């Protein structure tokens, strides 16, 4: 679904309204995502001199709000992920996130 051409209302509402229907038509029952570099976009945390990846739980626990937002690709990407996951849910698709962290 190319919702980038529309305005904010189109980008946020139309995909949610039809994407669930589309997912159910495809017969998709389950989907698996790796966390690192699929859901997240790992950042290098300067103060820790480490990459923020799932196997470094102590670093994740010390990240501030802006670091977490950055590690998920920024606010706009988080909105898109939320809309995508919501569409999967509406379509009855089971979502699995695979991670070692």
C-alpha cells in the first residue's frame, strides 16, 4: 500500500482501514520479524561506546527516550511500524518477534 502520496490523514487512516482486509485476503496467518535491523535500526550509543542491539540488555535498560526513538528509526518510522503492526492484527495475522535479548 503506497500511502506516502497522500496527506497525514491518508497515511494514517486509509492503510488501517483496508490493510487488515488485504492481509486476510492474502491468507497470511503468521509473520516473523527479527528485532535487530528489522524492527530496530541499531544506533551507536556514544556514551557507552557500543551498538544498541538486543543482546545487550543492560544498555537497552539505560537508554533514554531519545535514544530509544532513534534506535527504532525515529518518530515517523515508529508511526509507520505501529500502523503496519495494527494492520497485521486487524487482518488476524499473528505477529512473532524473534530476538535473543
